[in-house]
C-alpha cells in the first residue's frame, strides 16, 4: 500500500503531464529558484519528475554517481570483467594484449587504471577504452541540445 508521501509525489508527477511549457517553467522556478535551461516541454517534464522524486525519496547513490562520472555504460562494462580476462586488439598490424587484474589492467609490463589510458598509449589519440577494445560497439547517442 502506498504511503501518503508516495501518493502525493505520484500526483505531483502526474500533474506535470497536463502542463504546457510556461507552467512547467513556473513550477521549476518555484521549486529551484533559477529559471530552467531546458526549452523542450518533454525534457523539462522528465527532469522535473525525476527531481521531485529525488527530493522526496533520495537521488542516486554514491556508487551510481561514481560510475556516471567515470563514463557510464563503458565504465560499467569494464568493471564487469573478471580478473584474468585477456583483451586483444590489433592496431596498425600489431597485436596488443591487456590482462584484467583486480586493481586495473596489465599492459606492456605495467598496471594501468583504465582501458582509455591504454588505448591512448597504443593509438596516440583519445579513445573510449571499452569501445577501443570492443566492449562497447555502438557510439553513444547524441544528446539533445
């Protein structure tokens, strides 16, 4: 059974669906002071819904925030690798082997903190490490402006 707080928050979020852009912007200003940067009613509605729920029930936990700061899905894919796994990438005709260890990745006789550092060392360019080693095959979706 839903608590009184859950029922109230559910009603607040549901009310957002019927609001136009001007109303949504007014709700934002009323709750957070500054005017919102978003101009899309759909994105503003989603953002408000998330923030209303986060204010009431708590936002992201520390581990989730850490993963997002480290790169979201790509970092999560690298974190799921078990120690001992070998990643092999051929670059300019030469094979490069990385071995997953407890505290990082062994490559070229030393332990590295991230696959992205190794990818940059190999290629000389900035790469998403999990993508460079084939752990992520699609580029991230473009974000709406």
